[in-house]
């Protein structure tokens, strides 16, 4: 005999079976059958937030950091629509997640009930899969199908909308739910490359004089950094990443030369500009990476687990290989065999020139001696913080200028950097920092947040106070939407509109919400306070740093694209 269960309990039992440990969200009347069931279910926890967008971002960050699924939950109507921006960020950056919305009773959906909204249609463009569950007997199968969609191939968020009576009603004969769902054993399998395609790629890689590996988001999602570096070192090939590929390989590796995107560095753009063959690994060659496809590329070998990504752009110069990156890299090394030595030697002089140029470039961004009183240079802030942050610090830049200035952050360990790229959703860093410390309260987390983005997520400081952790929030405060203001100044004759704010003391605001904080007036105080937060576990801290508004990410010397005439 089986014990009757509510539909909500079946949902929670399935979440646990599928390995989902955390549900982030804001409760509402329609969610209660699910959230109440969490109370009596060990191994799964609800983390409630001040705003649903933060819950979706936390789900996204958890997926980026673990490759596994967390869930976010909201009530109907405005609760669901508040999730959309964070869900869009997960979708555009291929982060797996389980989005749960709870609707009105099935008979009243799409009628003029309270907070009525068509959740399925709302979420379809920003998820891999979206479905209404209108009967309790459909819950188990719907959740299984959702999980497979989220985790297979190119990962991403999926959405299930539960009718209220579906989860509140009692199921007399509930389905049998395994403790560990069998789908978890195989769902993340990735394809190996075709042997003929590998052989052809090997010949082209050996024949090229200046091949370049351009590593994309697939390097992070597939945890392929070590395999990519093994391939690079075997054949002496330089590696650059996309914005979304940052963190897949340590930037301290001798063959890693930074990121190329809409904005890159003088060094990274030189490397890609030198290339006579681009090996695009887990790189969709999207608009962000290619300056809206204005970047001229030579022949391209594009490797991706998702065949629909291959040749979408630059099709006339692209040869595609459907494969997991690690499997492809291992197969190439195998096939090259003892021919690797000659390839390494043929590129040695070019690589040495690039490494010398990189050393000079890096020196040009060094912090000058002095006291450095506020307002501070964002370049100095990033370089100085890297000096005091532990190697395993997770850096989370928010959208806009913080991400650009993070080109100056040395990534010393893989899986230690996340940022919003494809959707560019502001308000990402603070909720992501909370998710990271939920995942590992002992890991140091440094969030670089513009005052504009912090204003969009400010309520989550109270969530951070509840969760705790070794979290340091550095507010890059130029009292404006700085990236847009700088673009206006450059391209609209110095005229600006809609970008400037009045003064805000974010240190005082943080203290009022239960987090230690202060306005920092010099670089020495900033590094001292950041080091304390990241190493001693004194608790979260917000350090509000007035910025030099004349420091422009668009014109900073180290980010100016390389031109051959500079030699």
C-alpha cells in the first residue's frame, strides 16, 4: 500500500531524486503546496530572496559553478515575470536550471483570475523547454522530461508551470520515486568526435603556421580546461577565450593570452589577428565575441556538442566537428603522435614574441607607487585586489564595466570566474555571490559591482546577511551607469542623458541591512579590508569605492585593439 501524497510533495520528492538540493525563490499563495513540503524533506533547502530575479540568478550561478541543477520558484503573474531576466541570463549563457512557477487552479488558467498570466508562453523564448502541468499524474513524467532537456546537449534552464490544484490535491496512488533517479547516471554524456574528422583536423593543425585556439563557453560548461591546455601545449598553440570562456583556463598559463570579445586587450586581439587557422572550441562565434560578426576570421574548425551551433556564422570558412571538447582534444593528441615536436618547434619564435609582448603589456597596467587616495582607478583596484585575494577566490564581475576591467584579473584556477555575458543582465553579481557561499561557505568570493547594478539588487544584502560567508562586495561607484555614460561621451559629442545618480553611501546602507560596510577612501584600506573578508571569515563586507570618472574602459590603453603598425 502506498501512502497518499499531495502533488506538491511529489514535486519535492522528484526534485530530490534528480539531485536538486536548493530551491531559491519568493513564496506566494500558489507555491505553498511545494514550499511546505520542503519543510519535511531532508536534503533539500529553500533559500528565500527579496526579489524573484535574484532567485533566478542564484539558480543560474549554481549551474555555472557545479554543472548541476538548482531550482527557482515563484508564484503566478508578477512573481513569474520577475524571474524572467535571471532566467534569460541562464539561457543565453547555457547554464542548467529548473524554473518552477505556480499558477492558479487549472480551470481558471487563462481566465480573469488574480494575477493571471500565460507563463508557458512567457518563458518559451528564454528556456530550452516550457510546459504546463495540469494533472497530478503528469508531475513525475514532466519533471523527468524537463531534467533531460536541461542537462543534455547544450545545457540550459527549463520551465514547468504547475496548476494550483495539481499540487494542492491529494494523489491516492502516488508514483514510485527512486532515491537517486537513473537519468542522473547518463544524462550528461557528450559525443566523441568522428575519427575521419579528427584526422582531417590534425593535418590542418599541423600545416598551419599560426593556429589559435579560441575557447568559448563550452570550455567552462564541459570542464574542459585541462584538456584544452594539454592540446595547446602538445602543439604549441596560443589560447584566447571568449568573454564566456574566461575561467576555463588559468590566465597565468604561458599559452593563455586573455579574452577576445566586443572589447578585448591589445594582446588578445593581436593573437587572434595573427591566426591563419582558428580552432573554435565550444565557441558559437556569436555577436559578443565577434564584434557583431565584423571580426575577419581565417579558416575555422568549429567543435561543439550542439550541431546547430556549427556554421551558423562564418559558414563559408567553417568546418564543423560535433564533439565534446575534452574528447576532441584527447583524440587530436593521440592522432598527432610523434609529429607534435616539429609543430612545437615551428611555432616557438612566434610564441616567444607573443609572450614578450604580453609581459610588456602586463607591466603597463601595474599599480604605480603611491598612496592612491580616492577617487581610484578601476585598473588599480582590480590589480591590487588580485594581490591580496587567495588563489581560490571566485571573482564575480557584474554586467558592464566591471567585466571589462576584470581583463586585468589573473585567473589562477579554473572554475573561479563567472559573469553575465549573453544577456548582460545587471544585478547578477550579488545574488551569484550568495549562491556561491550557499554552495561552499568557506570559499572566498569577491564581487565587483557597479553602483548601477547594486541598485538593481540592493535588497539581497539582507539575504547575504542571513547566509553569511567569506564574501567581499566591492562597489565600483562612479554614481552613474558608467559604461553607457562613457559610450555617450565617446559617440554623442560628450552629451549624456539618463545615466547619473545622486550620492549614495553604500557602506551605511549595508550596515542598515545587517552587513558590515564602509566607504573606502584609499587603495591601502581597500586591500586590507578585502583581505580580511576573504581570508579570515569575519563575515560579508561591502566596500564602497569612489571611482575616477575619467577612467574610461572604452579607451584604456591596455584594451585598445592591436594593430600591426604598432610593431
